[in-house]
C-alpha cells in the first residue's frame, strides 16, 4: 500500500471518528474512492491500536464499521475481524 493512500485512509478514519453522530455514512460516501479492502484492513489495524490504548468504545466502533464495509464489499470472511 502506498504511503499517500495510507495517509488518506488515516484522514478518513479521523473524519469518521470526529464527525457528528449519525453523519458517518455521508463522510464515507464523500470519499467512496477510498472504500476498499485496504481501508477495511486499516480500520482493523487502528481498532487494535485503540484497544491496546484502552479505548474499547472506539475500537469496537471501528471493528463494526470494518465488518459492515467488508460485507458490502463482499470481502472474504478471513479478511474481516472476528466476531
């Protein structure tokens, strides 16, 4: 994954986490070109980092988002976080 795309993923995750509650779908749809398997993988990585830091709520939110996007992208179940 190239560094520019990685940075774009991180910025999108930050936007999703800081947007007003309920506006996440609009934020994601405004950057639909970034919604792919790499973004789902980045969500999983960031959620693991948040969990290690003790931010379980954010970690759980990101895992749920990764699951939803993974299903909508029809990703292989082994690429999605475990339940």
